[in-house]
C-alpha cells in the first residue's frame, strides 16, 4: 500500500490528525451522552475486573507486580496492593479480561475497554485526575482505537493478530497521553514507541496469555507515553509510511484511512455503534448463537436428552476466535461453541461457574459436545464474531428447529437493561467487596463525572476486610 493512502484530511498525516484530536479536543466539546456511556463502560469493566481478580491469571500478574513493582502510587483493584502506574495498569488489565466477561466494540475489533480503562484509571490516579478527565480520556482513546480497528479491518484478526492487544495498545497510549498532558508531537513519538510493541496472537486464546494481552496493552500504552514525554525518540509517522503499522498489520479489507480519520467523533464511536456488553462470561463469538439457542429452547421446550444434532452456521471468519473444538479446561471452554451450546442445553443459564475445569470435563457435557457441529455459510466477505449472522438448526425426534440469529445479545439491537447490568455488577463485585462495598463502589461510579479525584473510586475497589489481600496462594479461583 502506498504511503499516500495513509494521508489524513487536507494532506495531514493520519498520525498527525489523530494526535491532534487526542490532545486538542476540549472538554466542552465532549457531549454529555459520551461521558454517560464512558461511565457505563467504567462500571462494567471494573465489575468484571473485580471478579477476574480472583482468577489464577490475575493472581500471577499480581505476584509479578508485588515482586517487581515500584513507586506505590496506583491501586490494584480488589487487593491491598499499590504499585507504579504502568504495573497497576498491567495487573488490572489482566483482571479485566481474565473472565472474558468484559465489553467489546465492533470498530475496535475487540475488547478495548479491558486495556483502555485500566490505563485511564492508573494514569489518572498518579496525577490526581478528576472523574470527568478520566472518562474523557477513555472516550477519546476508544475513538482512536475504533478508527485504527476500522483501518486494519477484520483481516487483521484473520491473520492471527489479536486486536485487543494491538489496537488496544494504540488506544491506551492515547489515553495516557491525554491524561499526562503530552503535546501532539510527543504523542506521535509515543505511537512510534508503541508500534514496536504491537503483538498478541490469536493462537493463545483459551490460555492465560489472552488476558495478558489486555494487561500488556495497558501497561505498554503508559510506558510509550511516558518515554515520549521524557524525550525518547521514535518514528513520528508510524501510521503513514511503508513499514508502519497499517502497512504491516492491516488485513487488506479495512476502510481507507483518509475517510476514517475524517469521521473522528462524527458520530462518537462510544455512541454509534457503542460498546457491546456481555451477558455471559465467554468469547463474544459465542453469544449470538447462544442467544438464538435460548430462543429456540424457550419456544420449543427443547431438552438436552432429546438432542440428536445441533448445527451452528458461521460466516467466513465468524468463528476465528473459537479456537477450541474439544475443550478440556474452563479457559478452553470459553472459546468453544461446542461446549457453550452443550452447557446451555444441560444447565440452562451460563454463569461464571460454567467455566471451571470440572464443569467442562463432565461426561454428559463431553458427550453432548460431540453432537454440536459447525457449518460454513458461503459469503465473499470476512466477518468478525459479532458481525453478520448465525444459522442454528437443532434436530430432535420431534423435528428440526431452525433460527437465523442476527441480533447480538448486549448490543444496541438487543441491549441489556439497567437492572440486568446492575445484577451483573453485583454478581461480579460482591465476592470481593461484599454487599456494602459493592453499593459504595457503585455509588461512586455512578457519580464519576462529578468526582474531583479518581482516587475516590480506586479506594473503593480495595476490600474492607482485605479478602484477597496480598498475593497469598489459596485465595484465588483456580
């Protein structure tokens, strides 16, 4: 791809256009609806992170921080630990993505909030940023991440790159730059530093390294911004020239950079299409088919014992993230349509408890998984897991029941209600904070935009009775 293809409006480089948007967008230019949507993303992400803090991956990340961290100025959510901003962003990012219960954004091609919100809160905490400033930085970072995702296209994921890691790193760098007062030229260099850290392989889905991607993106974003602010040099047109991010990582099916950057905040990505909020703690590529299955179960009173076959149709690329066909662990089960469908038929609701090793290894579920098959829906395009549609066919002695599933649960087309979201938050946070701590944290989150200091929120993430405490073995979810 020629370098000229990456030029922004009026001949300005894409890198330059994006950097000026990040640092020059005034607080009064950000609509109230954007800040409300950012607050809702903050609530969802902190909730799932507090639940994820009990996971073994989060425990290991916290041990790393405890043994190697420095300058205790930022909080590890759910723990009586403080560390440097970058290491707090890392550990909290791992927690946020550990359960695969965090939100997703179609434009960003992945789980942007899991890196951007830990980056925003850690960067904001060490400078005493206000709640409004943190929300604004997150919304701007998401805007950038979504634009980058649209340019690299779905083909970026199909090539084996995990956008939560790669696109998330670019957004997290923007977040830190905004909160730490970088100038546009400094942010351009920060993205140059970030460009040499882009990574994250889909091959690692179903292991602890997938949530590592979110934590690494958050930490590397803060690192890149800090280095550039100190005068560290890097290429300052990393999105524009041959050998840059788009030239190396774009999948070939993305939108033209010039048109994408010309649409910054027209409308804001956090409003349209908005974040997709998960109902169930597993890969989002499962959710549309799972929602369709529940519709068929309710309509036809389907029972697990009568199932002879379940066929799930995917458009090209729609199941790229579902890497496990025959899972044996809870983590693998999150990335397996075979397991998720079998568990839904056997157990009814999909919950946090669905994804333990013991639940996946049950003989009845392993047997039913063999009756779940993927089929290919012909199409000349490549899709992400939350784009397009699924076709579902359940065969029983009573007949064959079919459904074309087009709506994604948790999307604007099938949104979670406010009570649903409050229930999810409570289910996630009460094991760590207890009922009173959950209410206190939610109250502070609800009024985040009015808070003078984001540390009012981070203080409320630390359990009153130190339920996780320091990283003592035996107090985590294996």
